[in-house]
């Protein structure tokens, strides 16, 4: 039987990952000074609002995937460099992919993440987020923001990597995160690499679509 403390930490880890994928209509309204918002303040705002929203919204808490997907499209993507996240997960093969293949990869990867972690939402109860002091220089273009998700049991460390983007929509964007010592993008890169080596980019797209279909039907991935 699994140690209750380990189970609690795994649940908290899954919930923290949901924080990047699931937000309410008001959770990520970018303030007028968004370009100047500090990266640790951004992470604190997102994660706190996410947890409070899940607690208050029954349909999100019970894993309404359609609603979650709609919220991801409208509220999460402005704060996540999802193209960079997908490209990093795919690895060198990304450079050879066509624009259509890149779009399919991003769509299927996003669906995979949402469906994989939607099931953890009903575990949200009294969790809270603490952000550790930010280390780095004022002119850094990439930073690491460390947080702890606290609940019933030991706190779970979640680290976020962010980059500062220029031009329209300038500001800090998340492109990777570490849950319990495991970087999300690195984990999927290993899986994706095996599929690409066997069946190419189209094979990876087909495999992701099949996995998403199973998840949609309620089959555990």
C-alpha cells in the first residue's frame, strides 16, 4: 500500500501542474502594467487565482474538460510560451516539421496535458502557494521562480522557468516547470523522442491523438 505521505505529495504535485493548465475567466486578466510585472508576482497571481477558482467552480473542480480547454485557450496561453514548450518537448525534429505539423503537435500536446491532469482537480481543498524570494539580476531575460504548494502534509516544491518576451504582448511567459524534481518538458521529450525515432513526426502526432482519444473515453493513459 502506498505511503499516505507520498500519495499526498503526488496529489499536490498534480494539482500544482494543473495551475498552469486551468484558470478561470478572471484569473489571468493581464493588468495594464503586465510588461513590467515581476516574474515571481506573475506566478503568485496565477497560481493563487487558479486554486481559488477551482475551489469555487464546481464544473471545473469535477473536471469538465470542454470548459477547461476553453479557459486554457483564452486565459492560459497569453502567459505561457506554448510553442517553445512544445518545440522543446519534440526536440531537434521540430525544425524539420511543417507549419501544419507544428500546429497539430501543439494542439495534441495541449490536449494531452489538460486531459492528463484534469482528473486531479477534485482533490483541491485547502491548498495555498508560497513564492520563494527571486534570485537574479534586474536585466535577466530568463529566470527561475521557486514556489511551494502547501496543504495537508509536506509542502511540494514547484519551480517555473520564465522568459521575458519583447514586442507586442511583452512580459514574462512560462515555458517549463518542475514538479517534485521532474521537469515537465524533459519528461515528454524522452517519450516523444522514442516515437519520432520509430515513426517520425507524423507518427508522434498519430500517437498523441490516439492517447488523447483514450483519455477522452475515460481510459487511463
